[in-house]
C-alpha cells in the first residue's frame, strides 16, 4: 500500500507541477494544490501512516528548498499582492 501511495504522490505532483508551469504559475503551487486534493481533506486517496509521515517531513524540506530556488524577488515584488492572496487562500482552504 505504501508503494502505491508513493507512486500516486510522485506522479500526481509531477503532473500538477508541469500543468501549473504551463498555466504561468510556479510548479510548487500545483504540487501544493494536488497534495490538498489527494489528501484526507478532499479525496482521501492518500492516508497518513507512520512511514509516510517520515517521508513527508523530508518532502517538506525539499519543497521549501525548491520554492526558494524558484523564487524571483523582482517577480515577487510585481505580483506580491496576488501571491499573498493565493497563499492565504491555500492556507484557509487547508484549515477549514
């Protein structure tokens, strides 16, 4: 079951990241959104196990590293307001 969940996570995040880039958004945004959709909050295709929780900690570190690499300060200054609204929107969606 763990291998199936990892395969779902890897394939879906790769596809969502690529789609997000095609739509002119950072790939991290697509990966975050697909994580919310596949997780227990929406579809429940991926459930948390102890092993998956350990892998997810590593994933969070890598995700933040990738987000930092993709951040363009000049672009962020131009789109700061929209980026902030998207960030709060994703956060509020996940909290409720």
